[in-house]
């Protein structure tokens, strides 16, 4: 049963909410922000008593503000290492000052789901205002595959800017999700993706070598010739080619930000954006929890007055129902946003090192622990994190439920053990080695994690090591 803490955990409103109220709030809480936007649009079109005022207000104190976060409420939103606030997706990120956004190219980009716009949203907070102009030009020049047909020198000559600035912006774009955008062609695109996976420790050890030294043979699909050129067993080369085919995309314009579902070709907009203030790189993280509405949802006050003056009982009842429905929707939306902010605040506090570091910095946490801390039900936490995505300071997009994946640190330890092995360790031996890291993991679990990290079994690693030239 959802606790009334969705509104305020420290008030007398902690009584059980009415059923309709509870169900609607839970429904809104479960929606990713893209679906939430559609829900708001539908409600606005169907209910004449609900209106959207085109003004920015603080979700906390409801004061009119010029930009978010609200200066009057920043103290309430700031923790030891993060400033967490609710904002409409169309508001500029607080990682860049308002004055810098005036007449900036980022303002000219409509908020729609296109490749260029998604990449620009990631890159803009990481570069200067001048460099954002370069990013806009590059993204406008992409072909239908997501490649850049011009060289950095040609871009620099056209824009009359230093080549170094173009190369810096290109590097940021290349590393944004989906990795490989603005590459010069298929080969470079795949190499960029492999390097990104290598940084995460999930790349096949032969993939980069094949793409760099034997790309023409790979393109010919002659696996036997490729194995001979690599000096590796046919089975290992087949596994590397399969990795390239399944995990890499030669077409960044159709690439996915996640590899969960081969049929899923959507680009995901983040529900939460985590950035660093470029003016205060050592300052707190800036965490925007996106709301669906670009303005302020409210019950139409004129309709409230009009309803009081209606004499016909049936008409009066009809309009009262519209008003009650609007009041319920507005209240549930505010509670949904407040719940998301509280949940994200707690997650960021617990996982700060993971957010700014690597998988090895992950601190195990569960939905049950978070529910107990916030005095929510575990089902509330599950709904809040399901199907939502967080954009990290690096620009990487992760599922929100990944913050509750207890296997991350263990899998990272498995990679480190295999990386440091003098001779190939069996899964039993890795299981024993994991105890030195403080992890008690069964052999079968080690095998599962090893498979998830694209690490070959011990016998295949031994063969590969034996064939590597001295």
C-alpha cells in the first residue's frame, strides 16, 4: 500500500491515500518521462478544467522563477555532493549558466527524438559556447548513416576555428551515445565502439586487432583467412567476429543506446540527467529529474468560478467531475515528481563514487533498503526505477535499475582477476580468488558473470595465450 509520504513524509498526510489517488499516483510514477508527456497531453486534451500555464515555477515552493533550480529552495535540494531538482525537459541544464544559453545553438534545437538532438544534449554541457557552435555544425552535416563526410580540417576551415577545437568537439561527439556518431566511416565507427567497451572491460580481446589490422579480411567474411592472419584458433576468431556482429553497429544513425533487445531501435531520452558544473568541476553534481510538463499544471480558476454559478444540476455535476479529475491529476503529478526527487537523491548519495567512477566503485544496495529509508513500499521503488534511464556525467546512458545490480562490483573483480592471471584460471579458482575481494560466489555464478563480460572459458584462454607470438 502506497504511503502518503509521496507528498510529505513528515506531515500528518502519512495516512493511507484514497484508492483512486493512490492508483493514479502509482500509474504516473511508473511512466518514463516520454510516456508521462503523452499522458499529460492526453489529460489536457480530454479535460477542459485542466490547463498548462506557460511559466516556470519551483516544484517545491511554487514560486515563479526565471530558471531552475529555485534559488530560494536550493538549500533543501542540496546534499553533501549533489544538487537534485525537478525540472521540465525543455529547461536548459543548470550545468550551463542562463546567460550562456541566450542565443545559443542549443536553444534552437527542438526537443524531439532525433539522433543529432540527443547527441547535442549530451555534448553541450561539456564544451564552451563557441565549441557548441562547432557541435551544431557537425551534427547538421551528418549523413543518413550518422557519419561526417568532412575532415576536421575542412570543418575548421569553413567555420574559421582552430582544428584543435574541432577535434575536441568531435571526440565528445564520438564518445556520446550512440558511440560512433560523426565517425569518418564504418571502420572508425566500429573502432570507437570497441574502445568504449574496452574502457568498460566488456570488449572481446581480439575485436580491436581485427578491426585495426584485418578489416578487409573481416569484410570479405573469410573466417579461415582471418584466423590465419590473426594467428588464433578458428573458434576464438569466430567468437570475436560474432561479438563484432552482435555488439557493434556499423550504422550509428540506427544504433541503440542499450543492447538489451535486438528489435529495439529507439533512442532513449533520459529521465534523469547528471552533469558537472563546468565552472565548478569540484562542486556538487547537478541532478535534473525531468518532469513531463514544460509549464505549470493547474486547475482552471475561471472554470471553478463558473461552476459555482451554474444552476442546472446535471451540468453542475458534470463540471464538478471535470474539476475533481483535474485536481486529482495535478496533485498526483506533484507527488510523482516529489517521489522521484526523493528516490533519485538517495540513490545519488549512496552511489556517488559509482556515478563519477567505475563499476568497481558500486556500493551494493537493494530496493528494500531504499524503501525502508524513505518509508515507501518496495513496490513503489520498483515502479519508480523501472524502464527509466539516467544519463551519467560521462554522457553514458544507463538503466536506473542498474543502480540496484549487486553483480556489478563482482563482475568487475572477475575481470581484474582474469586480467592479472599468469595462467588461465578455472571458474573454481576464480571463485576462490573472489573471496580475497570479499565476495563469496559459487562456481556457476562465476561462469554466468564471465559470460556476461565476454570472457572465454579457461581452456580457450589457455589456447589463445599459447598462440600469441613471444
